C-alpha cells in the first residue's frame, strides 16, 4: 500500500513546482511588459508624441516671388511668369516608370531627349525628391492632366514662377540669368547660412545682376504646415507664414539707348560703355555679340551650349568688364595731363615732329608715317602726334605715371555691381618685378615708357576703365563710383534706397592744366581726327580717337588689306558731351575695326545724338524733378572695395599681369 502512494505524491509535488515556475515566468513577462509600457508611455511620451505629430503634419516651404528688374524708365528687363510643371516622386510610383511614362505621353507631350534626360535625373535622385519631367505646360495641357491625375500616382502638377527676359539678347551681359541650383551652390549657401532660405527654390542667379544682387532679388521663403494622410495626401492647412517677395531693382540703363547702341555693332565684335559723369550711372553697356539668357533658365541644351561656347566670336564673354585691351591714342589726354601736373613740359612748349622719335638708336614712328613739324600739347592731341608723346614718355618716370593715372581708375577694380571684373594692367616697376622671374626681365627700360605713353606696350585696360576715366575727366576730377543698380525698391511699400550717393573722392588737379587737355579734346571733334563724324552736331563734344595694334609690326608698315581680319587694329574712341554741361561720357572699341576716327567715332555720335535729343532731355528733367530724395544703402560688389578710398589718393592695390585668356 505504501509503495503505491509514493509515486502519486511525487507527481503532485512535481506538478506544483511546474505551476510555480510557470507563474513566476508569467509574472516576469508581465513585469517586463509593464516596464516597457511605462518606458514608452511615460519616459518617452514627449519624443514619441512629437514623432507621431510629424507623421501627421508636414512642413512645406513656400518659395518667394523673385524681384523684378527694370530699366530707368520702367521697361521690364527680368520678369516672372506663371508656369506649370509635371514632377514625379519615385516613392509614390507604382509599377514600372517606363510604363508610367508611356501612359503619360498620351496626355502630355514630351520629346525623347526630354524623356532620357528625366530618366537620368530620376535614377540619381532620392526616393522622396520630385524630379521635373516637363515644364511650360499650357492651360489646356494642365487641365487634361488634372482630370486624369488619379491614373498616375506619384505624378504631380505644380505651379511655379519662372524667370523670363523679354529683351532677349539686349543687355544680356548686364542682366545675366538664373539657373538651377547645383551641389556647389548648395554648399555655398550652407556655408553662408542661407540654405534654409532656399528650401523649395529651384533656381538662383548665375550671372550679371541676377547673381550680384541675388540676396535682394530672392526674398524670404515662407512656411506652410499641412495635415496629411498616411499616403501623404494633404487634408487641411494648419498654419502659414507667407513668403516675403524679393526687392525690385531699377537699373540706370536706358534700354532704348542700349538697343540703339547695340544696333551699331551689328556684325561686329566690340564693346561700349556710356556713363553719366555726375552720378556714375551706367546708361548703356554693350558687349557684342550677345546671347539670349532665356536659354539658361531651365538648363541650356547641348546644341545651344556648343554653339555659344565654341563660337570664335565668344558671345558669352562680357567684353567691357572682362576684356583687356591696349587703348592706343585715347590714353594721350591722360598722359598729357600727367605731364602738365608733374611740370615736365609746358602746354605751349613745342617739340619737333619729323615723323619719328629716336631713343638709343631705336626709332618710334608716327602712325601712317605722318610728320607734323613743331608741335605743342594742344596740337599733339588734336592731330594725335605719336612723336610728341614718345618724347614725353622719355621724360617720364613710369611709377609717377602709374600713380597719377590710377586715380582715374586705370588698372583698378571699379567695384561695378557685376561679377567677373578684370583689373587689367597699369604698368609700373613693381608690376614688372611681380610679373617676371629673372632679373633681366624685371628691369624697366625707358623705351617701355615711350610705348606706354601712347597707350601701347604693357598697357591693358578694360573698356569700363576707359569710360570711367573719361567720365572723371569730364567731371573735373570728381570720382563717382560706376554702378548699374540705380535704386532698390521695396515691393510692398514702394520705398526706395540708393546704392551710390555722393562722390568717392576728388583728384587734386590744376584747373588750368585740365582746361588745356579739355580744349584740345574739343578741337579733336571740331577740326581734328573726329571732325567728320561730328560734323553738324547741335552740341559740342570733346573726345579722342584711338587705334591700337593687335600684334607688333616690328618696324614694318601696316596694310589692313594684307592682314588677317582678326589681326587688324582695334578702333577706339572716348568722348563726353556737351562740353559745358557733361551729360554723358562714352568709351567704345570695335575689335579689328581699323581707324578709330572712321569706325568708332560715328558710333559715339549716334549715341550722343540719341541721348541729347531735346525731347528726351526734357522728359528726363521732369522725371528727376519728381523722384524722391536719395537714401543710400550700403552695398559692395563681390571683390570690390570695402570702403571708399581716402582723399586725395585712393587706397588701391598694385595691378597684376594679364593671363592668356584676355580678349584681344
């Protein structure tokens, strides 16, 4: 009997033990579950609630409307148009992208090349980054797609502002263009702390005013909070901060004058800059040939880029700003004024001009072999006697000439509100020591000053510098900073601020010496080398013609008909008018055009006739009378000076040697 009960007791004990173990295990699991719930519901409540809210609410940036650009009379130079685009987001696409595109093409047309371009961008983009398939949809195409949008998950119709340049090629180098924001642009924006302000923005300024005034034109991005479904479909708007549109810019350009001047360069390569001497406002800024900036807005196609980039005429180069040239005889008035200020030669002192000047056994000859006999400074400027200025160069110290003429802006960055300005070369001993390596090359020879004195040799200036120097001369030595943006206009209030108000400095000049040079420039137009171009003009202009060699003749005679067209001399002219009340100063170059008197001076005459037309003068007078008082705004072009130079000499750096990329 005992033996029978013992196994039953053991079995009950074993079952009880198992029950206790199971109970403890269940209790531990329950404790773990409670602990996990405590951790999630209490300890991590705030962070998880925020994440849940983010899953429900999405933040959408609202890009601002870009500021407009006008000329001085209100003509639109850069505008915004409403545009529709089709965008595809990979994460929302169901099935094959190729099949989706085939079906979509039945509603909205896009070319095979556009399809291939899209597919390349689609493969490289993130899952949640929209990729544009087609832009510039018209209202009919947009309505067709909107009615069938349910068939195309992942494809969205978006409205946007797109940049347009209604003047096409006119003033393209001034206005510039916008382009898609690249990775380099994003990095630059991030380093400057501006990336957040560009969320949702697809383009930014790449060239011209669009680039240098990007900060003002772009505006401030807005933010919209939307409640969305799990699939990302918007349900309702929770909050909204509207974007602040970019400022509007009024340029000093007159597009009528600009187009008229550009027409004078039809079929020619060259540059022209017209400045208002008393204000420093750029009235016309011609770089010929030009290009259509509309090609760049959504990315230029390969064929158009190849045509522009490989053209031997280099239409993309901003010639007045980037091209550096020897300016020939247009430099002579400044050399003559320097000689008078230094006391090297009296204005009435005559020098024999047999047709050449000889120094150390080397003969420097007059252009065309002309001989003018006894010549003083007035006559030397009027007839453009090289011999007179050769002999003047032999008396001059190149460093003294450098220090005097840099005050007019030669060989210096003017700080114009455009990117890419070249410094050029205003020769000096310090420049040559920096430009060359060996001691023999670094030595400055007096014969070099002889060539420099007639605007040749190492001289290499931009047309902007020549125009600015002409304006300073017309303004009796008062230096006004050249600028293109006349005023910045708040799009909401209409209030205006002005980038440039008042002169930067004044050059200390003897009025008598200045009068000698100006009187000679008047006679250049009245009875000298430019007399035929200005015959019958109802105003009195003062100017100087110039012809600059492209290559050295090495003692030979120049015959244009035997020289390759692109090796022929450049034709130059600088002038201002009217003499008693200068309203406009002009400098221009026609590349490989030949004689400045016959090619360049007539272009300047056309510009003066247009600007000084009595009806236009009266209209401008009425406009100026009605303008609000000027309020200055602090702004400096990239690479420009950080502060106006001190009187009487500007604090300027030494020039550098040009590289082989210079336009010639």
